[in-house]
């Protein structure tokens, strides 16, 4: 089988030594970076940020003497701002020439999203003695519960970056009306709903869109390149299959123009119905968790949940504490068995399993809040007695 030559090189040609420049919202001016290496296997580019900003450059000569950006803010302790990023050079970046490599070592750090200028902005604030939070002017972070109030009374000044988490339901019509100049938009929920998603086509300056664990969108809601011509990063995870396929089709031809695209975890109506009350749903499609392990894990959780609820609802049960400890112990033992051959339960999965078990007593309407907390404590005791993950 002949390998597609396009798979061995970036869609927009770049190579080691190339210097790219782009306008950075965080700085309010242009900044630059050098490409240090290309990895075709991972489809990544080593990107070394430069300690430079200024008016739009036309060539590397416009930068003057340049040096790598060294980070000392927060916990960076003198490391270079050198990352492996997706090799799709964003459409807002331009190639301005080539310089001898400022660093010939590879970076062992990986990230997503070319946010050139962000680290330089943080570093300059740090150097001025501003040691506050990591938020920059124009960035707004909300929850689904606080969105409506913020949309009714938007903060003064331009909001160019909006991040809304834990969405239960959000109306994109309201979002666009309140924040019409967005260039970055991250929306995530816990099987929440995104209403009127087609209105996102009324954000012509949008450069990055990320949607995670939100539903209600259809093919008709897809973004259109002619409406959002500046988009250079599209990431969708756990969204309706119909919407994800339509988005992938609409934006496939834009990759070569500088729009990276990642569409994963497309869900059908049956999946949504089955997973509304499944706290382990995020395991579906996770790298180290096979489909079989996912199914067995969910089955085990549901079995434990049924047993716990039955025990909490049984007025004839003599020793509830002993039964809860036993069920917690059984839960730990069963997952010990599941992880015996391939230890797929890492830090994140460990925390998710514990949280899922602790949530079960809350479903018992017959117990007081104090009794639910007590039952959860007994489950945790049994779990800790036996788990080896």
C-alpha cells in the first residue's frame, strides 16, 4: 500500500529552523516562534517561543536579535517555552523566514492549541510583580450556573475568550448576543444541552471552538467555513454523531488552510439514553480502556448500585454498616480482577471510581443527608480494605 505523501509532512509546509509569527490577543501585538523539529509519526511540531513581541513583522530581520522565551513565572523555574504541538500551522500564523536553530534539543512536553503569546504575557506580568491568578484581560471563565447572570451583565471591555463548564443547558443565541467578538470558545457539560447552536455561525472572529459532552445539536447546526472564516482549531468530543459527522465534512478541506480538527466520541441516541446515569461514561473510548473493559466496568458499577440501593431501602436489614462495608469490599475486589492483566485504572480512573461509589447513597430518597454520608463512609471503608488500585 502506497503511503499518502501528505501524511508525512504538515498540511501547511513548515520545517526545522522556520520562524512563524502571529498576532497574540494576550499581548495586543505580534509574537513569534521557531519550529525546531517535525515528527510525522505523531503529527507534531516542536515549537520554541521567542521572547519577542511588536508590530507585524515581514521577515526575520524585523525581529532584531531574538532569544528563546525562558519561563520563571509560577512553577516553571527557568524552563524554555518549548512544546510539541499539532503540526497544522494555524491560518493566522505566517512564515517569515528561517534562522539557525536556537535550540537543537527535542521537547518532551506536549500540548494542544497554538496559543503563542500567552506564556510571554504571563511572564511579563510576573516580571512586573503581578503574581495573581492565571486569567488575562478579556478572558472569562464561567459555569453553566453563572452564565445567565454574566450574559445579562457582561463585564466591561471586550471579552475575546469564553470558557463555560458544567453546562446543563445553554442557549447559543444568548451567548452570541452577549459576546459577539469571541475569538476563543470552550463549552463543556455533563451530558448537557446546547440550544440554537447554529447561532455560533454569527461569531465571524472565532478562531478556536471546543465542545465537550453537550447534546441537542443536529446537522443543521453545523458551523460553516464561509460564516466563520477565521476558525483554526476545532475540537469536538462526546457530541451527537449527526452533528460531529456534519462538522467533520464541512471542515475537512480547511485543514490544509490551517484549521486543525479533532472529532472524537460521536454518540448516537441509544448511547445517550444508556449513559444518562452512568458516571463512568467518560471511559468509553479512553485510550487505555478497551471496549470490553468499559462494558464490564459499567456492568459492575450498575450491579453494585442496585445492591446498595436495595440494602438502603430494606427495613428488615439488621446491620446496615456491615452490609455497606461488604459491598464496598466487593466493589474493590471486582475491579482488582478487572485490572489484574492490564492495569487500566490510573490516577484519573481511581478518582472517578471512588466518586461514583460515593454518589450511590445520594439516590436513596428514604435516607436523611446524614445517613447518606454515613453509608458512603462505610462503602469507602470497605473499598479501602481491599482495593489494590
